[in-house]
């Protein structure tokens, strides 16, 4: 006789009630040790019968339950699948990302992923805080412990625990780097140990190599060097060198050194650390700043010849120190000693050349990788040879006066033109006869009013070049006259000396 649905439901309810009654009696009358004994073998039975393995990645860990970087990276990787496969999504606003609205799967959701033909499952879960767990009332859900669970068949254990998880972490990091907003850091002028060493703001400089006023061949050479460096992790490890590269940008003011730095940062997608040496207390503080920089970054020291006394004279300062000591004694006797706070405020940087050299390529430079260190200077001859030798500064980039090829780039940027049959040849001739920086050329090309057309701007540049040419001629003439007067004066002095010798005044 076939049983009806009602009868089946009634029997299931009776069986369920019996199981619950037995379990309640077991919980009440059996001691805790017996519970643990049975649970141990129940878990073993489940593991024996179930062919799947689970790996849990917690969102926070450690003494103060800090956010886990691994959890964040995996969550970033899964976000690409979540929008396509999860039924319930949660949205988060991330200010430091180019895509400020990030979608990820909600709790108790599951999505699948495939890798080398193997199917795995990811699920998002959360647990309520334990009564004994420390409470951190930062937000409404700050005490909820979140975690991601990876489930896969046990026959794929080796593939998943090695290759797949490494693939997830690498792809998650790549997505994070691609979507992040670049930052511009500057070191804080403070000696207090609890202060943040670097403060930052968004780096939004629009400079690109395409818009950089420079000869195409030279730009291509720099780009190829940067690409080779970015792909050179294994090469640098093979030759036993820290994964870093030093660039020296030198040339007159206004030739585009800062713009070149911005173009490099945008091309490499690196953060920029603008290091002001004059605010660094000593060599130890310099080391701490270095260790607090991230990989994939550009560390910049602009106008290195003006930052500190590092111009290579290396003179002994014994006499100067003695004079300073005498002056201090005199001040004490005269009651002119300043208080400690004022001395601390006025204290100069004690960073030395050796400390800076260790910063560039010493042992401390290997703390992290994929860094570009850039020095800029207007006067390369003033720098100590030890500071800019090959190996420390791997590539010299001369930022020179505006050439005709660089002018064509600026004309394209500012006026959106690539040629002019009449005015371009005149400009080419003038640029070959006089020196003008790209900054000055760009200023002349920029329209001054809404009625200015491209011809007006080009003629303005021609006028500026002619004025600069005449000014150079005048300076050259004055210089020649000065040299001529000096030569005439020297001749007169020599003649007077000869006359004294002849008259017996000088024996």
C-alpha cells in the first residue's frame, strides 16, 4: 500500500523529534570529556566519507585582529567572478582605487572557479564574536569575524595548495596594482618616533611619454630601459643584485626633469616618494624612511647638489669645529645659550655622504624590491663622483634645451598641429641657433586669449626665439669685451713689471 504524503511527513517528524530528544539527553547527562571523544570520531568519520578538502582564509588575525593582506588580495581576485556568478553582492566604496565602487559576494554566498580544468568553490562566511573575544567598538560590524573558504576535491591537493593559490595571490595583486590610485609621499620633518614617517596625497600628474618634449629616439631608449627593469626580477636575482635602478636627471632649469619623473611614475604605475634630505635628522632616520617605503615606487631626491653638503669636497672640518666650540663657550659665558626646544628646532641635518651611499646601494637598499631611485641636478659637475658613479646611478638622462623634434611634440600638444609649411622651417632654424628650454617654448605656444590661433602662437614663439638670440649675442659680445679688457690689463701689468726690471727696481 502506497503511503500518502501526510503519513510520510508524520513519520519524519516523529523520527526527528526522537533524535532531538536523544541528543538533548546526551548533552545533559554525559560529561564534557565524553562529548569530545564522540566528536573526535564523528569528525574522523566525516573526513573519511567526504572526498573534499577545505582551506579557510580569515579576514583578520594577530594580537589586535589586523586586516589580513592575504584575505584582501583573494577578495580582490574573487570580485571579478562575483559580479558574474554570485546572486547577492555587497558594494564597498574604496577611495584609493580607480574603480571606487567594488562589488564582492555577500556572506553565505558561493561561487566556483576553474584552473587547469579543475573546478573549485569559494564561499564567504562570517561568525559572531565570542563572549571571551576582545571587543573593538570601531564600527557596527567590527567584531564580526569574516573568512573565505576554498573547497576542492582531495585528489587535486598538490595543484591547489601550490600552483592555484599562488596564481590567485599573483592575480589579486596585479588587479590591485592596476586599479589603485597612485600616491605622492613626502617625509615629515619630525623627530618624534610615533609620528608617521611619510604623509601622502593623490598623485594626479598627467605627464606621459607621449606628451614629453624630447627626441623620439631618446624617449624610446628610456621606455625600453624601464620595461626591461620591470620584467627583470629573475635576472636581478640571478646576478645577485637588489632589484632597483638609479637614474640621474641633469640639465638646466626648465628642461623638464620633474615632468620626466611624473612620466616614469605613470608609465610604471609606481608611487612617488619625494625625499627632502634637509629635514632628515641623521643616517639612522634615513634608513627608517627607506624601510618604510613600498615596493613598486620611485624615490626622488631633487636638486641633490643643493640638498646637503654632498658635493664631493670632503674637506676636514677640524678648524671649523674648533671655532664652533669656542663660540659655544663664549655664548655660555655671556648668557646667550638658547633653550633645548629652540636648539632642537634649529638643528641641521646630520646625514652624511656615506649614509646616503648606503641608502642608494648599501645593504639597506635591499629592503624591498622594484624601486627606482632618481636624483636631479642642474649642475652635475658639483656632485661627488662616488655619488653618481656607474652602479649607483645606472642611467644618465640629460635634459637639454628644446630641439626641433621636441618642439614638434609641444606643437602637437598645445596647438594640435604637426606641420606648417612657412613657420616650422623658421622655428627649426632659430632653435638650431639659440638655446631655449622646453618650458619657455611651451609658454610661448600656449594661447593667451580665445582669439589666438595656431599661427599667432607660432609667431609668438618666433618672436621669443629672436629676442633670445639677440640677448645671447649681446651677452657673448659683453663677454668678449670683458675678456679683451682683461687681456689688455694683463699686458699692461706685464709691461710695467718688465720696465721695473729694466730700471733695477726689481732684482
